[in-house]
C-alpha cells in the first residue's frame, strides 16, 4: 500500500492550524478503525496533534498501574533527569476522563470498534502548572490503543495512538506534547523542551509520557535551528537507540522520506507529495509497534 501524507511547513503551529490538523487526523483515525485489517499508515511527527473520540459506556475498574516505569534507570549523558511521579486515578476521575475521551458524542471509533477495555490510567503527582496534561487514560480496542491526555480543566487535550503490528517510522515516535510510542527494546526515554533540562519519561505499555508545556509560536524557525523537543532513547545497557533530529532541516528530511515495512520488502508510506512508489532501496525501513 502506498500512503501519501504531505507534512506541514516547518515550525510550530498556530492554534487555527493545530485545530484544523486535529480535524484531519480524526478522519485518519476514523478510517483506520473502519478497516477489518489495519492499514499501515504514518502520521508525521510535526502533524501529530490530533483529537480522538472514543466509546459510549464506561468500563468498570482500572487495572493496577503497570508498564516499564518500575525499571531502574540506566546511565546516560549529562545530569540525571528527574522522573515524574504518578498515581492511580480515583474512580470518579476514571469515569469522568473516559467519558471525556470516549463519550457517545465523540463519534470515533464507530460501530463494533466502540468496544474497549481500559488498558491504563494515571495522573501526575504535583505536575508543573504549565503542563499540557495532568492525567492519561489508555483504551484498548483489540490491539488498537489510544492514549488520551486530560488537562487541568478535565478536558481532552492530547492524543497518542498505537496499532499492534502497524509500521512506525522509528523505535520512538513523538505523537503530541510529551507523549508518543516506543517499541520493545527501549528501556529509557528522555525529553527536553528547547534548551531546558531533560525529563525522564514514564514508559508504560508501549507509550511514553512526560508532563510538558505546549509551546505555540508564530515565527517560522530557521532550517538550522533546533526543533522544539529533543528526545533520546536507550536500551537496557544504556546504549542510545534513538535520537531526534538536531535541526528543523533534518526533521523535515525525515518527514519527506519514504518508508518500507519492517522486513524491507515493500514500500508502505510515501511523504513529501511524491508521485508514484519509489524503489524499496531508496526508502528507510520502518519498525513494527509490537505492543
């Protein structure tokens, strides 16, 4: 399959643009859930500020907090980042947040795909006052997972999704403010905003989370300036297995690339407005989200 998505211009997004892209990505997620077999589709990092709508009916009971955050931190360059603390949602918070993310007025997913279980849910302990989200719930639709971020007003704010077996551009993918996906084998992720200090992300069942501030600037960044976030990922031995682009030019090049399936046998995504399907040997190899 050849999926063409044209990435947005380099730079942070105006509120109107962000809202438009949310609407566009709602349609993408809706289409994905409508497929009997999930299509392999990428969403560009710079355009991953989407809204999701989830189910009618509330599940009962929240699973015990799980994931990889109980792992000991491994060594890395620079000062040791602070890992934010989390705690379980109360029953009232769980009901309210699932309803906010998945209420009957949301409309996505539709039909049989509206059946779900609660995979995870937590809130930050004493989050920064400017954090985009204070809590997260993760709903599982039979291998299709959606993480929904809640802001301080109790409203849906940010989104990350992962479809088991779906092809991603890299072992780590930033989806929205302070949230994204990672593949098995990644043991630690740090994220920094601008020139600020690194924060140790919390890794939970294929999603990473950090209480970050959303920054919306109006000026177009220079091609050689640093992107808004810096992300590094490490394996259990402390080896760097992923590093985000160092400049907007490099970030755009990644977004303009084409990608193959994990086996490297078929082109599954073409970005940058290209026409036709490039040869496999001209494309980067994708990785499967294996949660």
